């Protein structure tokens, strides 16, 4: 890094003028400058590596004859700083008679801001505007190796609504939220500063990672693999966890992509464009409302035989059903491109009966010929997942339907069967009831096709 220092303020080169601080004349301003010069020299010698010129020194900041409440020392290039700047120190004044004595009131702190005030020394020395300083040397980083650096974290308020969605990649195991990309020759602070190898640049960006669970299962067994792609180079990184990460890549760093691969399907995020690219899987999560609208939850009591009067044989199937959707379900994998998984959940209690005092157990429920209809086109059920255990929840029937579908109608046949209990002596050895699951509509908020 080589920077030509430019001062936008005036360089006050005259000496011997009377200075005032808080309306009071400054006592021996030349002694103040010498004191701060010495303190700054000790500070520079004891701190991190720096580059400075022989002409680097301390100055009052003045407006005519009025002294600012801080002095600037420099110019200076510090290890860990991207720009040449100045060390600043606050001043305090103590009254002695009719004059005020100035001393340092704070530690030195680095600032890369442009100097807007006139700089003045009683000895008449001025800033050499031709000075060029470079940051001290730093170790060379390894190409393609991820490095965590200090930086800003993308927040929910800064990445909310539709704008947040274009800054995200979502897989079943995690959601990544990205901040603004930066390209530089060096990264890190004074303690961990590194430089990019010759012919390469650092690509840095804030990122957060949040775990996900599928609407159909909280047990996501697989993990996401992450890659950083630059030109023909593809680097696998163990994980993307910020607050800010950096990686050295060949060339100018432009066009660098993030690739997230889960169970055979990859999604890509373009850091320059701050958006996902391509349609494969990208559209599954844009504006995705996983749950059907609340008023579309359905339930009914289905009857078989003379269930009204509970005369033999009879059956009652009392159920509630709801629907969710997701691009991926464990065990089935990703929905086809442009499609999405729809899961219809059915939780029910059923009863089969024959003659009085007969008892039936070991019941079994089968879902036959279930069809999802979207805009007149039928999609057959792909999978039925039965609940197991006494408190296992609902059965799930899965379909693949168009990802952009706003409404879907479900219908099918339910077969409920059971065997006569061993301690019952009356009624058939087994019963099977057949119910028609009525055509049921589930609605979702509109979803983007990309």
C-alpha cells in the first residue's frame, strides 16, 4: 500500500504567534509541542509496527489563533490500517495566572480522516506533502484458505423483508446471510495482519449462519458443504462463520461466488451482485410461506356403516388435517427443479365396532389414491409416512407440486382396518372401513418463481 498524503486544510508555517485555548492565551506553546513530540515518539516505539517519515511530527490544529482541543501527530502508516493517517491526542488546560498550560488528556488514537484544520508548530516546520508512506510488511496468506477477521455483522434490521432474501442462501441445515463484499490487498488487525500473495486479492464479506429445521422434521442429519469459487478455482471451506471472513483468490477478486451444497444440490451466491444466481433450488426459499393459511386447516368426522346408531358393523374416523411445504425432506431428498414438496398431515382417532361388547385392536390406516390437483393437473402422492408410537403425532402424505402454486386440492381414500381382540368372542375376526377423504383446498401466499 502506497498512499500520497493530501491535506485539505491550510499549512500554517508562521512561528511565534499567540495562541488561545478556551479564550485564554496558551503558555509556552513551543514547550507543549516538544512534550507531545516526545510522548508520541515513546508511543510509536512501544506499539505495533509503523512507517513514518523523518518529517513526521506533532502539530496544533488551529483556526486563526484558536487551538483545537486535540493535536495531530504524523503522517504515519500503521500495521493493520488500510490508510495512511494521523495519531490524535486530546488536550487539557490548567490555568496558571493569566495563561493556560496544555498537556495530553488522553492516549493517542489513530485516525485516517482527512485533516480539515490548519496545522501549526511554533518552530515553523510544516507537513511535507510529497511524503509517500507504505504500511509495514506483513506475512503472506495462503491462497484459498479462509480467515476470520473483525468486521460488521449483518443484522436483521439491515437485511429485512425482500431485500434480506436476496442476500441469503438457505439449505435444510442452515441459512447464510451476507453483507457487502470488500476487495483488498491485506486483511486483519495489527496482531494478525496478512497480505495477499502476488497476483491475488483478498475477498472479504460479513456472514452469519443460522441453523434450520424442516417443517416436516427437526432431525436434519446431513450438513452443508461450502465452497468459494473464483474463476476456475474452487476452494472448499470447512464452515462459513463470521462475523467477517476473508479469502485470498487469484486475480482481481471480482466475480467471486459462494456455493452451498447439500445432499447433491448446490446453490450459488454472487458476492458482487449480492444475489443468488441460476434457478436451480434458488427459488425454493424466496418468499416461501411454509404453512398453509390458518383458515385452511380442516377436520371432519367420517362415518362408515351405521355409525350414526353404532350398529354392527360401523366405523368412525375423526381427523384433522393441515399442510406444509418445503423444498427438501429427509429421506426423499430435494424436490425436482421448479417443484416443491407438499406435506399433508392427518391426525386422527378411529373406532371400528361390530356387535355389542366386541373389541377391535391393532388398527391400521392406509391412504389410497391420494391426488394433489393444481390448476387442473393431478400429482400423485409420492410417499406416505406413518406416525409410530402412542404419542407420535400425525401421518404425512407427500406430493411434489409446482413451487409457485398458490392453492392445491387434495382428495383420496382412507382404509381403516383392525382385528378382533383375543378376549372378544363376538363379531367378525377383522373389519375394514373405507372412507372418502373429501376434496380439501389448502392455500399459500404467492411465491416467486426464482
